[in-house]
C-alpha cells in the first residue's frame, strides 16, 4: 500500500513538472513576462531598441520588462512586476507589483539569449511550408506538434488565420523575412479546443525584418521576435498573449497574459501539494 502511495506521489510530482512547460521550446526566464523588450545587438554588434512604450490607459495583466526605457502614458497600469533600465511615468500611471531598475547588461543579455535560443529551436523543427499568407486560411493539426513555415503574413480587415487543434496539441508558426501584419479587424483564431498557451509565432527574419505590425484585431498565443520591433495598435483584443521582442510600442487597452506563468512557478501547485500529502499519508500509516 505504501509503495502504491509513493508511486502515486511521484507521478503527481512528475505531472507538475511537465505541466509547467506547455510549449515545445523553452523560453527560460523570458517566459515570465507578458511584454518584454530585450534589445538586440545584431546590428553591427551595437545594442539597439529595448524600449517598451505603453499608450494611455493600457492595462497589462502580467509582468513587463524593458532593457532601455519603460514609458507609461497617462493612466497606464501594469498589474504585475516591471523591470527596466529607466522609467518614465505620466500622471495616473502605476505599477501594482515590484518596480525594479535593472542596470546590469548581463541581466538583459540573458533574457535576449532566452528568446533567441527559443526562436532558433522553433525554426529548426521540420514543418510544412505554406508560402506567403495574405488571405484567410486554416492550418489543421498534424498531430501532437504542428509546425508551419510561412514567408510572411499580411491579413486585411475581416481576414483570419485559423489554427485548428484539440486541447493537447501544440502549434509553431515560423514567420520568415516578410514579417507579420494584421489590419484592423483581422484575427488569429484558435478552434477545436486549441489553447493559446500551446501556440507560438516565431518571427525569425533578419535585423528589423520579420517585424510585427498590427492594428485592431484579435490575437492569441506567444509571439517572439528577438531581433525585430513590435508595433501593437489600438483596439486589439489580447486575452491569452505574450509578446517578447527587441522593442515594443503599444497603444494597447487590456492585455491578459498567461496566469500562472508557464515556464516558472513561484509556489507549489495543487498537484505537487497532493504528491507531498500522499507521501505524508504513507509515512503516517507505516508508523501505525
């Protein structure tokens, strides 16, 4: 009986560990952020970008980071922690969590390395080539992990890219040199039970190519662009997203990140507590 309890406890702990990583690539500590601007030294080895600009009344539910400057317009609120090189706050803006000035280049270099290595790993998965996407299309699941390689994406108002899979499926969409554009009302749609935390868009184009420029629309999933700039427009529906890039400017409203963080957890989960409880129960029975 005790052996069975111990086995159950070990399985519970193992499930806890595996559940932390939802994506097939490891984002490292960068995965703890909802919005992150790491900067990039790709341009002749000179550090460039690294700023995060939040527009008026942007409500960010998650952690943010900016290697250079975190600029918060009037009424912008970060409901999480903020790391930054410098901070500019207009009246009415606030940070609900910890506000940390991070002057160490090593701190930001490590975060950039996390995003860059995740981008390289995602690009190295073999996948299906889909060319240049400029009209509504559906990418269907190819199994547990579905990888699609596109030259670029440009969707006008009312168009959508639909990813169709079940709750356990994972999707990677690698976006090459021509970038990622969404016009007003365009959409990244997830259907069939596919979870936003299991979806990764990887913009891996050269310096400031493969960049992200989106207007009002709907987006879900994680978007990484280690060497490019992200321009996030007004009126976006962002519930279950994460943007990790070299620089970010967002005239955003409400942004909901992933809770709890997928890569790093700060306290034991219910399954872990269950595992310890089962072990304790086994010890008590043995003593009796």
